[in-house]
C-alpha cells in the first residue's frame, strides 16, 4: 500500500544538537503507526517537520506522493502533547472557531460540534470556559478540535495523558472508529500497552536515528526467542520426555506451567505431541516478546554502542 507520509533523509539541528540524523520512513495509508523513542530522541522534531511547524535542514517529506506544502494542512489533524486551547474562552466557541479555521463552513462546523458534544456526552460544557474543566475534560475538547474536520492523517502525541481508564477507553474507541472510516493514525507514545493493542506498524528513534522500523508482526518475529509455554493439569514427568525445559513445573492457580526453548529445527507440534502423552494439557502458546521488552533491548543496545 502507498504511504500517506514518507520522509526521506531528514536532518534537523538546533545549534550544536542534532535532533534528526538521516531519518527515512514510510507511514502506510490506513495504518495505525507507532512513533516510539526515549525522551529527547527526536520524535517531536519529526512531528513538527511533518506538520510544517518547522522545516528540515536537509531531506524532504512527501504527503500522499506530493512534496508536502501548505495545501496539505487541512488534511492533517495534530494533537500536541502540550495542549493549545484558550483557557478563558468558552468550549463551544473555541471548537466552532477551530473547525472554521480548518476550512469548514459555519453551518457544518456547528453541526459537527454538536454531534461531538452528544457523542462524548459533554452537552453541558458548551458555555463553560476551558479553565473550569479538569485536565481530562479539557483533553476531550482538545481531541475534538484535532479531528472535527475529519482529517485523513491524524497525529496524536500521548493522546491518553490525563485520562482515567473509563475516558481512555472512550477516546480509544473514537480513534478506532476514525481509523475504520479511513483515517491513518500516527501515535507518539511511551505507553507500550497502546502499541500492543492498537498499532500495526512502528518506528523506533533513538539518539536522533531510526533504529527499528516495520510492521508489528514482523518485528515480533524478528525478536522471538522460540520459547513455548505449556500449562498442564499435573506436573510433567521429564524423565519421559526428550525435551529439556527452560523453567519447569511452576505452580500457578492450581495448574503447572513449564517453558521450553526450541532449537531451529524443532517443531512445537512435536513438543506438544510428546507432552500430551504423559500430561493433561490445559494451554499451549509461544511466549512472544512484548514491545516493552523490545524497546528496552534495542535502546539499551544502541546506547551501549554510543557510550
């Protein structure tokens, strides 16, 4: 699938600090794309170049195959980590203003704003000043201002910051609905649970360079260790098995869990078949690495390399 955004050999320097060093990536159209990295890695600099807030020193950005330019701004929605609403202005007036600023007619802006107030159950907020709202409530308003013009490409920088679990689920569901309706989503986040749950692709930036890039499925496969966990009703008699366990007979919730690390030519089907011969199997699954583990491993290795 063609990328909606492609960056080619981006460099960005602030004085003596190199924020981006030859960063090239492709964000597939229709994907939920995770932008990951430690603080100070270059994520915000990359977003600011894509949104035309700043310009790259070298390299270029393509939007839907064209060199990015001001006409593309209306096709992008950007929720920054540092929120930018007017604290002393009324919520309804602000949203109408931002919707019209993004090219919507007053009538359409009013219709869309009312729909969002109903959808997020905030009908009594219209005449409230933003400063009257809690951080989470203000976050809802900021989210609406980001997506009210139904952009094709939505950039969300730590979108769940300030939300309790209930409202996090509400916003997550709205993000998934926007994605189902055709939007491409870019998440910049430190929450690896969000990556695990939502993202189809990721890029990891560290020390201004891209250090990992690809689909979440391919990256999981790249870091898999071929460890399989079997859960049994009773403890396994390993004297009857031609397999050596990594961890054996750990009792949990009344069952026994055992881990096996398979060699390159060993089959999980053969392992399972042998275990079934002498134990009642309750569960069997491969222990794939989490994105938290992958993040820590890659960043640690990269920082050791540059130490």
